[in-house]
C-alpha cells in the first residue's frame, strides 16, 4: 500500500497516510522496532479483529516453540557432556 510517510525529527513516531487520505496511522518506533496496537493493525490491514488476533496468537505460539527447541537442545548438550566419561 504506497503512501506518504512523515518522520518526526526525533525519529520516534512515524505517520502513515494512504494515498486517498482515508487511513492515517501513528506508530511508535523503539530500537528499530515498530509498535502498533491491535486496533492499528486492524486499521492498517483492513481486517476483522478475529483475523488479527489469530495471527498474533500464531506468532506467539511459534515463539514458544522456538524457545522450547532451543532449551531442549541445551538440555541434551548439558546431559551429554555431564554424563561423558573422561
């Protein structure tokens, strides 16, 4: 969705406006990460709240799976090295 972006001098807030002027969203930027509320995501993507909620839930589930896999690998390494005969 092409649009006009205005950056404040401090670089903390970005204002996006669609070409037709119908949508204007102010977002916060912290450490190169853009933060939007669920309401802003609904407005930006023009989707129902249930769709946005489902995508957020899926993202969190994937993060939890990744964390479990990382911790599982560490546990296996720890077990292997702690039980190895020297």
